[in-house]
C-alpha cells in the first residue's frame, strides 16, 4: 500500500493541477472568444449532453457507483499505507529503534525450524501478533506445540520489544515416514 | 597601574533540547513522512465516495422522483450563471488557479527527494564550520559497522540543517544481542559523533535488519 500511495499521490496532484489549468484556459478562452466551442475541451457539447440527461437515466448510476468505488479505494489506500514497523526499546530518548515484521518473522522462523521435529514452518508477524504454522514429522512428541510456543516466547523476551506480540502456534503432522 | 580590559569569555553550554523534542525528532527520522499524502488521499476519497453515494441515492429516488427527473445541468444553475457571467468567470478562474497551485504543490512535495542536511557548527564569531552530510554519514556507518554482531551499517542525515538527525540501518548477525548492540551504538558511536561535532544531542533512528547468510557455493 505504501508503494501505491507513492504512485497515486503525485498522479492525483498532477490531475488536480491539470484540471485547474484546463478550467482557467477554457474560461479565459470563452471570455475572450465568445463563439468558441472549447479550445481543449468540447464543453459546449458536454453542456448540451448534460442538459438533456436527467439524474434517473443511464449511465448516471454506473458512473456514480464507479466514482464511489474509486473513492473507497483511495480511502483504503490512504488508511492502509501506515508503516507496519515493530518498535523496540531504545537506550535513550534521543534514539528510536524499529525493525520490520519481516525480520521478526525471519528470526522466529529460524528458531522454530531449528527443531528436528519440525519439517517446515511458515511465520507471519506484526507488532501485535506472531502466528506460526508448523508442519511436523509424524513421530513428533505430543507436546511439540508447547515446546515451540516456549521457544518463540523466549526469543521474543530476548528482544527489547516495546510491545510483546501474542504468539499463536498451530501444528500439523506430516503423514508417512521421516 | 594596569587595567585588564579583556572580557571574561565564559563559554556557555549549548542548550540541550528537551527529551520530548528529541524523542519527536528521532521518531520522525525513522522514515520519510507520508502523513500529508495519506490524509489528502483519504480526503479526496471521502469526497468521491460522498458524490458517488449521493448521486446513486438520487438516481433511486431517495430525494424524490421529481428531483431525480431534473437534468444534470440544471436550468437553475444556467440562469444563475447567466445573470452575472463576469462574477462566475472570475470565480471559475480563481478556483482553477487555486486547484492548479494546490496540485503542483502536492506533486512537488511528493516527488521531492528527502534532504540530507549538512551539520553546521558554531566556530566562533564570523566563522561557521560545515560538516557535509556525506562525511557525517560515512563516519557513523564506519564506526557502527565495527560493533560486535553488526555485519553492515548504513547511515544518512535527515531532517533540516537547524535540526539534523541520523537514520542508521544496522544488519545484525543471527546471534546478536540486540540490547547490547543498541547500548554500544549509543555509548560509543553516538557519543563520539556528538563529541566530535560538539553537539549536545543528535537524535537517531535505528533500523534493525538481519544479515542474510551467504549461500554456500554450489560447486565445491
């Protein structure tokens, strides 16, 4: 979403600027040359079309729904383009320490995959939650989930995180021999 | 008899910024702010959503069937404009200019590269010492890279010349003690930089990454 914001912001700015310039050009042209039908925009033809079209005719609802959906998408991009950083405790007030959820997920994944009973693991992390989905060997001990939860919590304790994320671990066993 | 006419030069310590200000500066050094872009996007989105919902409701007759049957370019508007065309032309031109200026300012702010301010030191009367941003960044990165468990380091100055800050990215090894690294970064690197530049404080934003292990060669 951050990338979408970086692209959309200058594009929308350009669109606003272009609309403003067009308005000025067309109004001045219509003022100076009263018989003009529009220099860059055929606004007289558009005016006739709009005068002959009422609000309860097509394609008004289609365009309105399209405009509403575009607005909703812009709102979603604007609200979701927050930085999802994970904050850490800094030794002084003059320092702010952050890392990315990707780094946190990688550290947790490395710790979880170090177990011989784990065949594979996928980790998704944020500042609030760390979720681990483990695929274990068929002969893994029954308390493997508790062991993994303990290991992940130990790792999180070692990191000076400002907010301790919740840990969720799910274990699924692989059928067949090791 | 001799009289000492020299003024006693009592060097006053540079005023130390308050903790809240330092915290704010270090927090804003984390990354380039996109708050303005985000709120403008949300504002435009809200306007478009309101227009879309309003026109859809109008189409379905929520505001009355007679209102829905009126043309998009309403004769009332045409008559209003025709009664005083000069006024409406001036309003339209002013609106267009404002729109164009706002759009251009937004574009300029969005695409402008983030500044890398130099650090300006007070060298006494009529003297100003400027330490280039590149020199500060290189010194910090080189020193940070020598810390234990730090595989690589990158630094740059951010903020403004009046209120500079540092943005440092550290690539740590897997077995790094993060607390120890941060303490040493503060006590050894930041303290050295502040001392060398004669600054009472220099806010710093630290970004931690994990160094990827180099892949083993596929051919022995």
